[in-house]
C-alpha cells in the first residue's frame, strides 16, 4: 500500500481547508438538486393497490399512517432471493440496517415503509431475527412493484397525499439507495423536503425554522411548540456559527 505523504498539523489543516471548499460546493449542489426535486411534476396514482399488513389487507393510503408523505422502499425478500427464507437480499438487508429512528421523520409528517413479496408470517420472523422492529413492512399483493419500477430491482418511491388523492413525487434506486437511511436522505427526496425556512421551496410549502423542530425521539408531541430551552441553545449555536463564518 502506497501511503500519502506524512505532514505537520499545519500542512494537514491547509490541505483539509482546500478540500473543504470542494465539499461545501458538493453540499450546495445537493441542496440545489433537492430544490429541483421539490419542483418535479406529480404523477397521479390511479390504481387501488392492496398490501398485506400485520392486521390484514391495507391500501396504499393506509401506508401513510395518517401523515402527508410516504417513502416506500421495495426490499427483496421472497422465494428465489438469495438467503430466503432466513434472510432478505444482502443489499436490501444492509440498507435496512442503516434505517435510523423513524420518530424524527414522522415529526416532519412523513412515513417510511418497506414492502416485499414475502408473507407477513415470514416478514415477522425476519424482523425478529434481524432486529428491524422499527420498520413497518408490508407484503405486495398486486402490480405495485411493476408499476413503480421496482419489480426487478430495489428502489425508493416517494408519494404525497392531498385529501384522498395520492401522487408519486420522486424515485431513487441503484446506487442512489446507498445514501438512504437518515432522516435527511428521506426528507431530501420528498416533495416537501426538510420543510425548513432556508430551503428553496415553491411558495406556500410548509416551512419552519431549522433546528427548532428537533427533539429527543421519545419526546415528540404533534403540534407542540419547540422546547424553549432548546430554542435558546440552538440560537446560541447558530450565532456562534455565523460569527465564525464571518471571521
């Protein structure tokens, strides 16, 4: 292995600052891409898709769990998939291991679910074996996977609900799935984004101050005002960041 040069702390920091400029440019480009996603046209969902859940048959609307947005990942867990019936696809399993606590995503009016063609009995055993109890996981029973481009390969579809109408808003698959798993990766692919004031979003989209909506995952209360102590702490942090950036 041919290693890079060994340098002093000062030389290392100088090199790091050069790369930091490029990293920030990539970050801004990702923000711009997410802004374009929020302006994508919506595709109306015309069929009445049926899934099997732990309590029986449910509709696509039911998968939203009353929230406005849905991110649905098609995972491969069914006869013919490597690992069946003890494991799901290795790649899909790696992705499931990355799924963070969903309370933060839910606090932004967004639900994440997984869907496969395996039965609910087999899915329940899989979740117990792998520790994926926090992921809602449904059984596909019809042409949903074919209609939304995930019949032969994994992928994330995002949807939004307006009253009783459902619309497809975005699709991420292949290597794009590698980055999924955090609250930010899911929100950035949705029609409403992170719903924060700094974002470039169409007029009228829901937006609140950044940081303020954050909470401990066991302390979110729908409609509650931000914790005043956390508001003070985050305000102080933002002021310190701005001062440092100015210097």
